[in-house]
C-alpha cells in the first residue's frame, strides 16, 4: 500500500466575471481597482457584464438611454408597492425593493422583454433577406399586424394607458439610435408597425417606451432572456428614488388609509367556475 495520500480532484467553476485573490480582484479580465473603478461607468459595466464584450461608445449611449427611459414612470404599481412595503417593514429596504421588482410583469416593465422577443420571432420566421428600405419594412409590418389581428392577439409595445397621443420616449430613443447608426432590424420593424397598424386596426395607437426599449436592446445584440432583467435594473434606481422621496415626503400611509377607511362590506360571492372551467366574469 502506498504511503502517499490520494490526490482528490477539486471541482472547477469557470467564470469570466469577478474573481478574487489575496491582493487583487479581477473583473472581466481587468483589474477591478486599477482598470475599472473610476474609469468605467455603471451603464457601460452592466452591458459589459451581460455581453462579456465591452460596448462601443455608441452602444453605451443607446443602452444608457434605455435605462433612463425605464427608471421611473410615476406612481405605478411597482412604485406604490415599494412604498407600502417600506411602510410595513421600514427595517427591510431589500424587501421594499424586491416587492417592487417582483411586480415587473406583462403589464409593467415586462413589455420590454415581450416586445423584443415578439420582434425577434417575426424576423426569425421571415423567409429571404430582410427589407432594406421603409417600403419593405412597412410590407412586413403590415403582414405581421394582419396576422396578429386574425389570431386575436395583441402586439407587445403597441398602446399606452397615459400617452395616448404618443409616448415621448419612443421618438427620442429612435433618434439616439439613428445618431449612433444602431437602428437594426428590431427597431426598423417596430417603427414600421407604428406606421402601418392604423390601416389594419382602424385606430392609431402609440408605440410605447417599454416596447421601443426592448427593440433597442435586441438590436444591441443582448440576450433576449435578459431583456426584462435590464428593465428591472433600470427600475431599481427608480425604486430607490421612490424610497428616498418616501423618507422626505411620505405618502404610503395616506394610500393605505385611503383604502382601509373607504372599504365597504358586500355579501360573499361564492366562487363558481363557468362552463369552460374558468371563473365567471
């Protein structure tokens, strides 16, 4: 029997992100303290972390414009629930932020991902080369809108509950992308949908900011699976702002009391599924 101890193979967990040694920290192959801190902005770093390639200045500008567009949009449900959670648990900032972020779904914030994925699916299913001019994009958009109408399905990113005459974020983001020569197929198709949909729907709906952000992120080549994550990254800054304002000018208790003091009792209504198995209603 050998007196040498058996060599135990250690597991290996490869990562190109952060790694620490006794005297240094590396991030994305760079020295964090010397090459990143004070030299790389947070928006640029967020892009770099997700794509594992450093963005160009133009890509950084478009990406940060998206983050700015999604950071805050007033007393949305995500903002209200963050303030109310802080009212209930002021010792848990993380709980208040998490509550707001968990509300990022199909109606608020999630449209960014939904629109990016929708546009990507249309482009992926298109036979032949993609259009090279507005007329070609309009034809593809018209075909797309008609198909969605026939299927009785909404187009993600079309319409807004407040900005019914036009979301001010949309033309600005398209302008910034054009200035940086970063209008790709997703933005081109989304803009064309904005031009042609009244012909099919019989009314004009705005292209909303969350949708155009999804199109812009997709054109930057960022993973579709992470599009909602970027929206949540942006909204985290907005929710911190909501909490900072709640500390100075609290409104959460008034919101709570407005509901609590104005509730009214009604008779119980037993749940009963309809013929399809779903609830009546």
